[in-house]
């Protein structure tokens, strides 16, 4: 089984925030042409443990 890496980030949680630095970093990484095939991204997860966990598990099963 080939190992895969999933990088995640959360959405902003406070109304005055314009962005989340970890999500900004993932956005910049997606712009690179050097991303290996075994690297996946799941950006702007909801700041809710149940919802985020569900989305992460769905993505893990998909990759």
C-alpha cells in the first residue's frame, strides 16, 4: 500500500479574521508544479470537530 499524505487547514473562526495562515500556506503550495502525487489537500475545514472529522474521514477514504 502506497503511503499518502493529507494536509489540512481550518476555515477562519472569528469574523474579523481575513484568512487563516495555515490555509494561506496550503493555497500557496497548491500553486506549485512540484507537488507529488501522494500529497493531497483538504482546505478550509469547518471549525467544528464533528463536521471536520467527517470530512477528513471521507477524504481519507477517497484517496
